């Protein structure tokens, strides 16, 4: 089983991508985890290390795919 | 069955996204079609009408998701 992590921040662009892209992933192949970086700010460092520059982003087995553009990761740091 | 169309143009960013993102889509839910706009330039108008601005892009039931950035659609027109 491969790992897919979908990072978002609750923005409209993120929610649309979550509903469509994250839900389209094959559950037979991937364990999909959805992380709301606005609520789980403790995981910002993990996202940054993975190479996430903006949200929404999908990390498939370590490869980062930025999907459209909701917010820069830097805007989520307080 | 829903429809997913993955538009790309053979660029390295496109190929990586094709191999990872297009292949992660649940075949139980989506008919996935992969369109190489460099070879199928007759489909540029269709992609543009769908709202595709750059490749690689994934269109899920009519909603466009631009994934990373390989090339602007305008660069593919000759």
C-alpha cells in the first residue's frame, strides 16, 4: 500500500480539490490522509520538508504535486 | 462512471505527474483518458474550453486541476 497525503488549509480552492482530487484516489492502492494545516499547524514542518510550497498539495510516495493554488505555505505560519 | 482527462505535453513535469497522479486515480470510479497535446494538437481547443491554462492538468467531471507547472497552453499552439 502506498501513502498519499493531501495537505490543505480550508480555503475554497483547497476544499474543491479535496472533494474531487483526494476522493478520486484509488483506495486499493493508497492510504489517503488529509491534513488541514490551519488546524494541525504542528505538521507545517513536515509539509515543508516534503517540499510543499503551497496548498492544496498532494504528496504521493514522497513526490509533491501542487494542485491549483490556494495559499502559500508561508502564509500559514504565524 | 465519471470521466477524468489528464492533459499533458510530454515534458518532464508532465510525465512525472502522469505516472504518479493519473495512475493513482480509482479505476472503479473514473474512466481515465490521457491526452498528449503535443501530438493531439486538434484537442487544444477542447482543453482550452474546459479551462486548462497549463499542462499537466487533470479535468475531473469538468473541474480543472492544474498540477505543478510544465508549460502554458499558449506555448503549445503553433
